[in-house]
């Protein structure tokens, strides 16, 4: 939900980068979990939260039991988490980044061959491209489509998360079907050796 950056103020507050489009929920929730790196999440009560009006995409948290700058300094680098069952239900066509990471990406054929027969059906089967490793966003001040970072056998492939490319996304099946524009798979291809 957020990543704590540093202390703010002198009463134990911390400023955090907000990693959700639904930060308005923070003021109604009373408990979160804090985790650093791969450590175990620890429960943390929330005393107060507000969105930082001067810095877009930032929020200020004041957790119970943290009342000084040195207390807040201990939270630097922690992630602010919620249990999966407390996530909101997203509208159709929107996905949590955590649901996309780890999905297998399949390339579907551009057009079915007019000469295909059941014996040639393997040509029409989706081909595995790779696995989603991350999702990149352009930022609030820059218009653009989020980008899927797909790890393939040939290396990294960056795919726009656009409807005309990502034809089917089934997070329950951990499957994304894409129809690649001509030449896109060659953009990050390794240079031929001389």
C-alpha cells in the first residue's frame, strides 16, 4: 500500500510513497502491517493518516507507539501492508500489481491461417513468452500506459498494458494472452555478434 521514506515532524510521523490509487481508505482503517525486506509482517495500529498536499503521491502516517523522531527513523524503508482479504474489489479491467506479477504471458497468433487443419492446429496454439516480473508506471505528471516487464528466454521484454496488446488477463489462472504488434519482440533482442 505504501513505502515509508523518512520521518516527518517531531511526533513520530513518517512520510511514505503511496502505492495505491485508493489512499482515501487509509483514514478509515485502524490497523496495518509493517514489513522490512523479506521479514515477517508486524501489526501496527494507526493513529492518524493524511495525504501530503504539497507532494503528489505521498502520505503521512502516524503509527501507535511511535512518538519521537528517533522512533520514526526506525521505520525507514518499511512497507505498509494490508491483508489480501481487506483489499477493495476493483472494477473490471483494473488489476492489482501483485496479481499481475508472476503471471505467464502467452502470445496468441495474429490471425488464424486459412490453410490450417486439425493437423496444423499446433501453429495456432498460444506460445509462452515468459513471466511478468514487474509493472512500471509513467507517473502522475506523464501520460502513458503501464508497462509489463516480462522475463523471456531471450531476456527482458517490455509490453504496454494496453487492451489492443493484452487481449486476455485472467489473474486467477495466472495467465495473460497478448497479440504483439509487428516488431515489438525484436526491440530488446540482443545485438548480433560481428
